[in-house]
C-alpha cells in the first residue's frame, strides 16, 4: 500500500505545508545538462532509552530533528525512543515506520523519511537474533520511491544487524546476512529493471583488509571476529549482487573500517554517479548527537 502523509504509521505534517517549507526546493527537471542530485542520509541516532546512553536522548533527538531536512531521503537506525522529538522539526511529507513485533520491548529502531512519494514499503523481522538484541525487533525494511522527473524508481533498503562478537552472535549475523539477500532479491522482483536499489544501515561488519586478518577495523575484537564478520559481509554483497559505493577521498581512511555502509545496484545505476561522505552535524554548543557519525550518499542521475 503506498504511503501518504495520512497513512504513515507516524503522524506527518500536511503535504502542502511540508512541501512549502521543505528546504531543498531547487530541483529542475533532470536532463543531460542538469542531472538530478539526491542526498540520502544514514544515521545511527543512538536514541536508546536515556539510561542506556548519555541520559540526554530527548535533547539529542530535538537537536537531530532539524538537520534531517537537508536530505531527500533519510534512513535512521536506533530510533528506539523519543520519536516525537526526533520528528518535531522534520518537513518530509512521506514516512515509513516498521511496526514493533509482538513480544519485543522495542521496535526495530528503523525509520524512513522521504521528500518523494513512497509508493511501496515493507519489512521483515530477523528470525535469528542473539544476546541483548533479542529485546529489540531488529529486522530490515524498504521503501520504493517515485522520484519526480525520472521514469525509474528508487528502492532504499535499511537495516540494523546483529551486534557483538560471541559465537552465537556470529551465527545470528551470518543468518541475517542470508536473510538480507533473500529479502532484497524478493522485493526487487516487483520493481522495474531500470530501478536503482540501495541497501544501507549499520551492518556491524564490513569488507576485509587482508586475507590473513592481521589488520582489521577497530569495531572487531580480534582476528577471529574480523574473519567471521568479513565473511558474512562478503556473503551479503555477493548474495544481493550489489556493489560498494566509494567514499570521498578526504574520508577514505576512516570509511575503510566503517560498519555503517552503502551498497547499490540496478541497470540504471550504470548511468549514475555516487559517493559517500561523513556529515559534521552537531547540536548547540557543539553537543555530540550520537555515538556514530551520520553519512550521506550523494546520487547523481544522468538522463
């Protein structure tokens, strides 16, 4: 069912008001001379209950909210609490919030916002979870977006995968990687062949640095942990048939060990340009807004 401002599972501003105040109003019809530029934000917002973070979740949610308006599509992770504060100043007319599964204390923490009409959406809960993640309804969702001025559709998948390094956690994360592959491939069947598919989120894993795993990301505890995570990540990339997006040069070194990532594919993707960069978004007086840096995928579509 297409999501409109009136059917979103979270209250949304009236469409006319949202569009009138949306800050990115400089779009022209795309052409070879004037390609369309889309900005897609991924942010692990660290909005767990305050007792589990820095006891400032509500204040940080309020400070994050206006920053989101600079982006066409937003994918949020760990938006578990203070959602009203998080959305208070947002102007996106379309939203999708996956529901909280029965028997879970918290929902998935996923939240999608879009400047463009969402014409399709859905989500699934991970069947395999371990450790503290069992208290949340972790899973993966997607939105299919109709981009004004383009005949092709854009499909954005978002997820937050298993955290941790124990053996049970590694088994769960590998199972989740297979679930992502299956879900993405199933949901892409109904999308026209020209569509671009983007998979993003906090994967809690990434590409390997060397075959012997003597060097690895600071997010991994040791070489054995790095091997298990990197193998699961490679399985996810190959299973979806998508490719890594290059990071802008000034952020390459930091992005090398990143576990929040973007993948992209689709026939139309061959006619597009894409790059990833970290965003320097802070609250008043330089307040830190989350425990991870927000990341922006800039996608330029040539017609």
